C-alpha cells in the first residue's frame, strides 16, 4: 500500500486514538483510499468491497499506515458488519 498521509492528519488521528480505541465510519467500494478527520469524527474510505471481510482488512491496513504502526497493533473490536466500527490500538511503546 503506497499511502502517504498528511502529517497533520497523523497527529490528529493519534490524538483521537490516545485512549487506545477509535471509532471510525467506513465507506467501502470507494474510488480511492482516504482517511479524514472532521469535527472529531474519523471517516475512512476504502476501495475494497464489503465482502468476506476485505473492507475490514483494508481499513486496518490504512489506519496503520496513517498512524505509523504495524497492522498487527490494530484490532477490530466492534462493527464487523456495520459502517461504524470500533478499532482497538495496542500501545507497543
């Protein structure tokens, strides 16, 4: 995945994820992968279809790229079949 996030986006996302959990709204099947933070809400768009967990895997990989951590540090806690998901973030530091 060749995704280079804006440093301001990374800082904003890290601030929201400081508690170890972050809630995101996902749009699968988008034209491009994108993460936005608007009014404290995280919106993630992924190109993967919402079938067989492909979109969930893409969301975890994309958030890991933005946060600068390995994908294994992120866990889907709630919302496997929903648009609003709760992601757990392991603190490996």
